[in-house]
């Protein structure tokens, strides 16, 4: 690798880290980026172009788009993380139980995951929200359920691979209990792939929240994330 390519790689990493830091700072302390009320509407200022007063312009009701983006980061990140945690917990339980179960139970779980995966994530989330009603918690649960297969499949495959490993067989011969084997050997190897999937799933969940909001099934229209 040439020095110039190495410098570009480090510069890109630093810029990405800075962007993530600014996004987290905006989600935690939106007031640092401006004191404009994201809910204040002004019809005379409707649909203004970006400028010194309104950096991102205004929407149809004259609300400052930049203020709504900054304040909406908190709702979007919270919903994304909440949906990811629901997917992770349900996928972890499903994947580990399927991987440790017999062939019949494992095949049954695999077929259920196939059925759930056949529905697009947003469509499945729409069905859940229609039956449970709108609301922040219901949206997080709906998107979380749609993301279960992606976690369950990976965890199931990892569990089956580790279950047949030689060191696990040796632990069984030594008389170790299933709980000890699960905590000592299976869990550490299964959880290795989780951070990557979880990071991607947060972004996917935020996009799904935006889709539900566009269809009128997201948070309240007054909420900045529903803009």
C-alpha cells in the first residue's frame, strides 16, 4: 500500500468517526445545534429555499427542516436501537434453541423463518402496526419482529457449527452441564457475528421507520422523526 492510499484510508476513517460523533451529539443534545423550535410553523415562511436563516429550508407548514432533522435524530436512533434489540433478543433465543434442538425442531424453526423472510420487512411491519395500532412501542416491536430472521439464521448456523466441535464433545464427555457448555463455549463463538449484523440492522430499522411514517403509520406527525 502506498503512503498516499494509507493516508486516504485514515482520513476517510476519521471523517466517518467525526460524522458518527456529530450524529450522536445531535441526538443527545439537539439544542447545541440551534434553538429553533422544530414544531413551530409559520405559513408565510412555507417552502423556503435553504439560506442563512433556514439552513435546510422550510417545509409545507413553514417549519425549519434543519431543526426537525437535528431533533428527529433522537427519535430515529432510539427507534432503530430499540427495534434492533428486539430482533437480537428474539433472534438469539430462536437461533440457539433451533441449533441445539433435534432435527425435527430445527427444520420446523427454519421453515417458520423462511415464511417470515418471504415478506418484505416494511410490509411485515405494516401488518403488525395495523393490528396493534400506531405508537412508538408498537413500531419498534413491528420492525423488531421483521428483523428476527436475519439474526436467527446466523445464530442458528453458528450454534450448529459450534455444537459439533471437538471441544464441545470433550466437555460433554467430561460431564459438563448444558448451561455450562452454552455459557463457556457456544455463546462466545455465537456472539462474534452479532455486532456487524446489529450495526447494519439499526440503519435498516431507521429506514423502515421512515417508510412507515411516509405511509402514515409512523409516530405522530408532530414528532420530528415523522416529518
